[in-house]
């Protein structure tokens, strides 16, 4: 308790009080430096608290219930510690990166506000994962949305951005209502909303309420996580935030939703009937597949990455769903395996997705664009950024030796284990999921070949890309730390798997140590040795090297316009999966009467996803038209107003008459 | 004496203020008198806290519930008076449109509202409720423009009709009390009614009938849908300090009156009937007003609808009853007052600086009017029930109670409307705060009085979001104790 | 002893790979009524290439240089999972076939990047097409393996092979047939053979793999060619091991291994004949028919998984 | 004494008929002045009922109330109305949204409705049905007048009729409320009327008419 407790209080105090106060109090450069250093130390303190929480038994840390009107306390148990570790581990490098980034991108007064919100954003996420009462959780949850929206708006407030932030806020608020509901639904059966009480009460609540809790947790957290079709806000909000914030939003904020879902579905409810799991699986599969398909079609790097977040959340939910299915069929050890897979992927995604967003930030710092069609050849100009970005790409694709692989492998393995549930639907459904995940993985690989190949390799496609120079030291440093972490977990997954196993044993009673976690941890270093060893031997075979201009098929010289672009690279895949996209295309030829000798041809392709058309728009239009109809009731005529009163009275009297 | 002082000061004050023709002097006098009044109210509240209950004669009494609402009145009206002192600097000198008339009417208005809270007798309470309408009607029509006259007339007529039904309800209650053997003098005394209630001596049929009329009557004043029609007009057309007073104090006073009746009827015939009515009106108000917020074009009108929505929330809290429901409802009356007055203050500044309140006519405020924008933002975040502001707490309490009682029919619209309202506010606010400013404000800087008042309100919202101050909590407990 | 055998297996797969390519080329030539080159020619080609210098485009970065080595490393590692003469493998472990597939993906990923790094149109073309084919091939590949794994109730390749060994050769189930069909189809796509890709063409309308390696030369090209030969060989060995392992050594006598090796060569020979017949008889598909081809493979493999339910009740 | 006693009894039992008559007449009245006179008449009937009640129940306070009704509702208010109408120089028509025939039918329906409504209550409270029904139908008619007449003055009048109904209901069921309260209520009504008068002036100043149905700038 002693030292870690102090570290935890320090962390909260810095993020909640000290850093914002310093930043508001002083506009000086040094104040900003102090504040960012404080935030950095807070992140390190968070790591410390988390590691000790993962290793030791949980202990309550901070109880503010004597201050607040409803119980507000923060505590670190194993699950919390894991997510706290995730947040802190990402915070440290992102903050390092953010120092020069904010300096480069913001004018003087905005910088302070950005840092203030940044600090509060971290605080809110930490409050969410460490909250041990419903009140604290909900407060942190709402705050997290607000502060992140603020961070986006600081970057700029053009009408389009405004619209995107609006959608973000609205969906988050609706999701928060569902989240609130799943806490409150426990109330009739528990005396309060602190987690301990909820946990004990959950055994006594009737089935329909359990289902209601589960479904609202699924929808509420699913909105935050960005499950399709609740993802609408995600590709809008994430790309427009400043890159370090995008990194935090995509890398960390989404994970709080995973945390919430795990907390409810596993910790509180302890699973349920198997259809719980199938719903989650379905959502995961749809999100994963469509997420990656939409990502492939993007050429705005940050939007592309945002869609990949949808995809990865899909993978995480595949693991969670599998775990729920196993729980329903009383197979705790497999449930534990799937849960470990999901949680590990959560952690991995946090690392590589924030690294990717940082990379996008570095690119935009160097070239002032994140449009893939304007990039190219950056690897030679920005070697550190390129290498770290490549590592992140390999990780997100799930290539062996990188961290994404380990979690995907565990997920695959738990799918395969589904075949042991003989005589159930799961026997077939789970193994078939292997195909889905493989397809997702394959498409992701295609997508990141495109991303890295188009952005970093080949020839520069614009003047900006041609004159790009490597970003400042601290930015490189932040990215390097994350890349190293990706590699470390990729090669020595046992580091994280061991604490995850004990975490899974807490969440899933009766689960032993899944053999697979040990076997993968054992084999991966060997594979690394063989692959790297052979490659090095192969490198020795190479003797001389000579620069030679590529033959240009008789033309004077190859130009960057001859290279494959991002759009054309993805064309075959878009062609094959055309049904998933359905773009609105318009081709305009000027002048219109001379189709064969046009002065200009413009081509526009707008993708409005079918959910927008089928799910959201009709609903929004219905609400607004209802409001307009209600508006007509307020006619302006006082006689009608009086009539309303009389009618109200008469109907109440009638009600009274029938009541007696 | 202590009970009479807060009543005497505003009545005398109205006369005194009228004597000063010089606007500056009138303003100073009004502020001085306002200060005195606040002090008197403070002393009264303290005495109620110490002694539990104060009685003066047969008709005046102050208990915990009165003290709680008086505190709200004192707090908000002090803010409003200070704000008005700055606000009126723009006002021209008409025949009745001058600061001294303004303050005189405000004092009369305050008098009626304070006496509503101090009435021991439900008949007197009715008289004073009607008095609030009369006192504020002129304030609503203060500017004497087309809109103001129209709004004033509608306000006067609609509320008078509504209040007439409340009178009928009061008479029915009186009838029930007299039939139950209470002496005619004490038959409308709230305390004796409460004492008589549990014995079931009061005819339940009559009580229900009375409650139906009262809820329609005072509901008109509160702004329950569908009797709310006057409310958006009056709030929009009144001078902004008056809008704040109407929304933040008057509606609460009407709610206070309804609470008194609700307590009696609940005790006599059981809470099922009155609470069902409250829930119905609460949900209806929330839903309709929540949706209408989406399609408003005038800032103040939008805020008026938001007031209706929040009265719905309070009604739901009352209708749920239970410790948390009541706690939430009472807390929400206060929180809503603070947030709404902050919003109206910023609306007033916008009107002065930009000359318009049309939502689509305002752009880029965050650049041109940073302080006002901040106030507007804080107020809106608070009013939509987001942490760390105080309305989150009260809504949290009410929702907890609703879920505890498993009232899913209340909960579902409640949660949906909260999202819709949030959407409405966010949508309108984005348009106003962001973007490039189209018109440039004339006097962008706030004067200290405005600055301070809005700062206090915002601080109060934040403070109550984190912690309910000790003394306030005590008063709240005492108010709850009165009702149960 | 076991480890020696395992290493021997890996070496057979790696060192024998050019020979397999040579034999197939020779058979194809014979089918086309050509004389054909010697079966040892791939070795000579590799030796020649290794002696040459590397030509590197001026735009290329380190990725271009690194890609062939990583491809080679990953492919060699793949070979370490596949049993040849004995139902064991160097890196046999639970769930190793996922590793196998993903190691192949690792190599392909870097090769595609290397292709894009050349900065010419052909590299992008090849990489883009490869992306399409490989992204669609992974699912049927894994599903086919999963079907066999479910049948065997084992999760490692060596274990599956061992289980199949114990079954009677006449006891093969529908799952086996379906899985074999899909895996065979996938192998064609994975190794870039007809009808998915033509390993001998340099026509920009059709080439996939060749488009990617167009800018490579010297030792780099040698590594790439060798790696794809190893891949082909490993796939053949995998098919043999999963669907026709009978005859593999079960004890650890040298004699047993010799018989097993001979039998392996025979079985591989049959497969090579089949492959060259297919290559000789079938025309390359249009680019956009490839997804259909792989779709069929996916459907068949999914069926295989579903049929396991019948086999295991 | 006896004669007075009989008269009071008669007044209490059968004066309701006069009230119904005023209601029906109010429904057909086309001029404001007629309506005001009818209101005055109605108030006079109510005054008689108050005095009769005071006599029968021997309530000293009720005499005061009766006097107040007489002074305010029978004399002062109608007088004020005429004065107002003169000052405003308004057209005398009430501007009804319904035709006189419709109005009569509606008024008749309301009277019937009142009987139906009060039936159970009247017996329970030992109050003559007629009187209670008259009170309720006054309330309803007042409401009806407010909803259907477009003139501001007629809305005020409707309110007064409604008020009369409430007052009558209070009188016959409870013999009036405590005096202080009654006086307070009267005071409120007076002030209310005064304010409404002020507003009618303002309306005619600002809009040049008194048709409240045209005040429709504020809506939505």
C-alpha cells in the first residue's frame, strides 16, 4: 500500500490538479515544460502502480466518498492494474512525442489549453479504469468524452470538424446513457453501486435483468469501442484530433470500453447463456471484416488508421465472445485462454495503434499532409519514423515476431478449441471463425503493405514529401519506445502472458493455466532466433551492391506518377468486395456537350456507409420531424393554449373517474 | 418579527426605489435593499435551522422546506439583482420603462415569491401564487414591444386561468378538510392538514379531485406540458434578468406549492395517485420539451424549453419519492436555478453585444466573446447533466431512485431525452461558439458585476458537482424531513 | 536422435527445394514436348546469382535490401514445422500451423514492400495483385488445416500426422477429401502456380510474383527464388504429411528413415506429376477469376470444418 | 322572518335556473356590452345566493363577502368594462369563432355535462344538484368563452365567469372560505383585472386591434 499508494495519489494529483493549475496559472514556456515533465512522471508512476497491482493482491487506494455526494472511490485490482498499465505505458511515449509536436503545431495560447486538456484526458481515463463505484465510473466516463472533444476542437473548428465532433459527442452521450443504465439496473438488487456490492448482488438478479444489463453494456461500451454499426463516430473523430491525442483516443480510450465490457460481462455477470457470446462474436466478426475493408479503401492515413481501430476492436470482441461461449459451456480454461487473447490484443493494439498515429503525426509534421497520395519515399528521408512505423505495421498485421501475432494466435487457438465442445453449436461456429479472422488478417496485411509501401517507399509523390526531413529527437524517442515495446512483447510474450493468466484466473473462477500461453511463449523466441539467424546468414551471402537506374521501358526516366497509388493499389480488393462499399459516384465532364474532347473531367466518389443510410438517418430524421410536428402544437394562438389546459384537465378528470 | 422582515423589506423597498428618479441612485438603493433582504432571509433561514420551525400569526410559517426554497430565492435573486445593475445600463428612460420601475416591480415580485414560501395557509399560498403572476406580468411586458405585450398577455391569461383551477382544487381540499372536522380557520393550514391526513379522515375522492385541479393549476405555473404554452413566450420576451428570475425562482416556487399539496394528498390517500400524475406530467414535459429544444431558433426560447424539461425531471423525482428521488428533486431545483440563471445571463450578454438572439445569426462567439462563451458553455454542459457539474448529481440521484423502483417506463424516456437534449444543446452551441464570426460585437468585455455573478454561478455549479456544502446539505435534509 | 532427424528433415526441405522446381520444370517441358533443362539447373542458377552483384534502384531504401533476407528466413523457419520422414518436426508445438501460415505471410509482406520500394509501376502491380490473392488465400488455408486438426483432435502438425498414421488408409473421411481439395487449391495460389499465377511469364497483364521481383537481381534474387522453391516444397511435404503419411518412420531405426525417405520421394513425385499436368493443361485465369477460385476453396474448406461435426459426435 | 326564510330557501334551490339562463344568453350574445350586462346579472344572482346562505347559515362573515361581490362584480367590474370599451373605441362585436347556434348547443351540452359530472358528488355532500351543476357549468362556460371569443375583453369576461363558477362552488359546498382568504382572492381578481386592462391598452396601442387570435408572432 505504502509506496504505491503514494505513487497513485501523486499520479492523480499531478494530472488533476498540478499540471492544469500550472498551465492555467502561467503562460511561460518553462511552465509548460514543468507540466509536461510532471505528466511524464505521472505516467511512470502509473506504470509503477500498475505493475505492483498486477503482481500483488489488490488494495483500495483512494476513497473520496467523504467529499462527494455519492460514493466515489478509486481502487486498483488486477483487471484495473492491467488497464492502468496499458494507459500509463502508452502515456509515457506519447507524452514524450507530444512535447515537440504541440510546440510545432500550436500557437502560444492554444498550447496551454491543449496541455491542460491533455492532462485532464489522461486523468479521466485513469478514473474510468480505477473507479470502484458506479458514480466514479460514470463521472470519469462522461468527462473522458468531453475532454477529448475539447482536444479535437482546439485543433480547429471548421464546419466539417464541428459536424464530426457533434456526431462524436452525441453518440458518446447516447452510449453513456446505456452505460449508466447497466449500472443502475443493478440497483433494485444491490444496496449501492460500488463494485463489490454489485458483484455480490449479481448472483441474485433475475434473468431478464441480467440480459438487460448485458445488452446495455454491449451497446453502451460497444458505442465507445466503435463496434459496427455503432462505429459511425470513430472514423470521424479520431482522424481530426491532434496526432498524440488520436494516439490516445484510438490506443487507449477505446480500451476503456473493452475494460467496461469485461468488467460487466465477466466480473459482474460472470458470463451467461451462450447467445451472449454469439452476439459478441457476430459483432466482432462484422466489425473486423467491414472495418478492414473500409480501411483499405481510405487514402487519408488517419482515417484509415481509425477504421483499423474498428477492425482491431472487432478482433478483441471475437476473443471476448469466444470466451463468453466457453463460459456458457463450462469450459473455464478455454474461456480463460480466449479472454487472455482478447486482453493481450487490447494491450498490443494500444501499443501499435498509438505508434501508428504518432507516425502519422510525424508524417504530418514533416509533410503537412496525411494523404497517402501525396506521400512516398519517406523511409529514406525519415529513417527512424519509417522503421518504427514499419514495426507498427507488422504488429497490426499480426506477423510473427511482432506483438499483434501473439494475441491473434491465441485467438485462433481458442477458436480451434471450440471444436472440443462436442454436441453444441460452438463446435462448428468457433472453428469457422478461424476463417473470418484469417480473412481479416489477410486483408489487414494487404492494407498495410499499401500504407507503408505508398507512404514510405518508392518515390515521393509531392514536393512536400520530397523535402521532408526527420522529426525532432523527442518525437523519434517516443516512437522508438513504443516500437521497442511492440518488439519486446512480440518476441517475449511471456512477460505479459504470465500476469494475464493470473488476471484471467481472477475473472474466471476455476480456470487453470492454459497450456497454450506457455507454449507460445516458449516457441516464439526460437522462431525469432531462426528467422533472424537465417536472415543474417543470408545477408552474409550478399557481396557487392551497385546503384542502377531502373529501366523505364524506353522512356527517359521513371517518375513518381508511374508508381501505383494508394487508390489503385486497393482497387482489386475494392472490386472484389464492391458490395461492402457502394459509393455514390459522379463524373462531370466539362463542357458537357463534348464528351470526347473535354477540358476537364472531375470524378467524385462519396461513400456513405449503408448504416448511415439505413440506421441513423431515418432515425434522426424521424426525431427531427417529430420535433417539428410538436412545434406546430405551439401555434401562437392563446385560445388553443387555453384549450390545451382544459383538455388536460378534462382528461385527468376522466382518468380519475375511471380510477375510482 | 423575523418572518415579517423579509416580507416588509421588499414591499417597502418597492416604494423607496420608486422615489428615486435618477437611475444610478435607484440602482444603488435597490442593491442596498436587496442586500438587506438577503441578510434578513439569511437570518430567517438560520433561525429555522436552529429552531426547526417559525410561526407568526395564523398565516405565516417557515419550516425546513420553506427555508430551503428561500435559500434558493435569496441566492438567485442576489445574483439577478447584481447582474441587473449592470444590465440596465443599456436601458432607455421610458414612462414605465426605467430602472426604478424595474426594481420596484422586481421587489414586488420577490415579495410575492417569498410569501409563497412563508405561507402557512394553502389559501394564502394561492393568493400569493396568483400574486406572482400579477407582479411578473408587467415585468414580462416590460419592454412594451409587440412581442413583450403579446407574451405578457398570454402569460397573464394562461396563468390566471390555470391558477383559477388551482383555486378550485384548494376549495375542494378545504371542503374535504371541513368535512373531516377541521375548524374552518385551520382547514387550509398545511400543518393541521398534514396532521389530519394519516387518519384517513379526509375524503380520498375529494382529495384526488383536489389534486387533479391543483396539478393542472400549479402545473400551468410550473410549465408542465401541455399547460406550458406561456413559458417560452414569457421567457423569451422578458428582460433577461427577469427571464432568469422566472426560470430559476418562479418555477421553483410553483413547484414548492405543488410539493405541499402532494405531501398532504400522499399522506392521506397514499402516494400512488399523486405520484402517478407527477410522473405522467414529468415524462410528458421532458419528452415534448426535449424534442422542442432541437428545433428552436432563439437562444432564450431554447433555454425556456430546457426549463420545462427540467421541471419535468424534478416532477419525476418527486413522483418517484423515496429518499433519493426527493433528494434529487430538491437538489435539482437549486441546481437548475443556478445553471439556468447562468445561461440566461450569458444570453443577456449576447443580446447586448451582438444585438440578436437568433441561434443561426450568431457565429464564432468563442473568438469574439470568450468570457460569455465560457459561461454559456459551462451552463450548457451543466444543464445537460454532465459531470463535473452539479446537475449530474441530482439527475444521478433521480435515476438511481427510478431504477431502484424499477420504473422502466420512466427510465427509458428519461435517458433518451437526456441524449436528445444534449444533442440539441450541442448542435446549437457548436453553431454559436465555433466558426468564423460574422458580426463583431459592440461591447465585448464584461463589466465586473456581470463577470463576478457569472463566475459565482459557474463556481457554484462546479462546487455542487463535487461536494454538497455542509450547511446546504443540512437544509436539504431538513426540507426532506418536512415532506416525509 | 530425434533432433538429428528433425534437422535432417529441414535440410531436405531446404536443400531439396531447387530440385523439386527443376523436376517440375522438366516434367512440364516433357509434357509440352520440349526437351527441357536439367533437373539440377535451379542449383546452377542459384550459384550463378549468388556470385553476381546486387543492383539497387536509387530510390530504394533499406526495406528493399532487407526484404529478400527476411523472406528467406521466414520460409526456412516454415520448413521447420513440416514433417517429412517422421511424424515430428523441429519446431512442433501446439497450434504451429497458424505460425506456419503467418510466417509465410511475414515473408510475403516484406517481399511486397520490397516490390513497392523499387519505385516502378511493375512492383506496385505485382504487390497489389499479390495482396488480393494472399488475403483471400489465408482463410481457406487455415480452415483446411483446422478441419484436419479437429479430426485428429491435435493442434500441432506433427501430432496430426502421427494421428493420421495410426488410421487405416481406407478409413479416410469426407473431411480429408474436402480439406485436401481446398489445401491443394490454396497451395497453387500460395506458391504462385497455374492457374492463379504463371511462374514463367513476364507479361504485365498476368504476372503477380514475377512482377514483384522484377527489380531484384543477384544474391537477393537468388534468395527470393530459393525461398519460393522452399515454399513449394514445404507445401508438397505438408500435403503428403497430412493426407498420405503412411510409410513414415515410426521407430527410430536408420533403415526405417531410409524407407520413409524413399516413400516420400515417390509420393512427392506423384504430386509433382500432378502439378505439371495441371500446369500443362490449364490456362491461367483472368485476374478477377482468382477470387472466385479462392472462394471455392474457402467454401470447400468451410464444408470440411462443418463435416468434422459428423465425424466427431 | 318566515317570509325571508322562504325566500332564502327559494333562492338557494331555484336561482340556478337564472344562472343557466345567463349562460345560454352569454353564448348567443353578440355584443360586448350585452355580455357585460349578462355578467353583471349573473353576479347579482350569485350575490343573492351569498346573502341567502349568510342568512340561512347565520354567517356574519358571509354578509361581508356578499357585499364585496355586489360592489365589485355587479357594479364596479361592469362599469370598468364599459369605461374600457369606451376608451379603446373598439368595435362592439365579440368576434366569436363559433356561430351563435353552435355556441348555444355547446353551452347546453356543458350544462348537461355538469349535471352528469356532479351527480355523484352532489349526493355525497348533501348539496342540491342544481346549484353544483350551475357552478360547474359556469366554470365550463367561462372556459368556453375564453377559447371561442377572440376579443381580449371577452377573454377577461370569460375568466370572470369562470371565477364566478369557482366562487359559487365554494359557496355552496363549504359556505365560503375564511374571510381573510376570500378578501385576498377578491383583491387578486381586482389587481388581475387592472393588469389585464393595462394590457388591453397596450395591445390596442401596439397592434391597433384587440383580436387576441391575431397575436401569433411568438410560436414554435
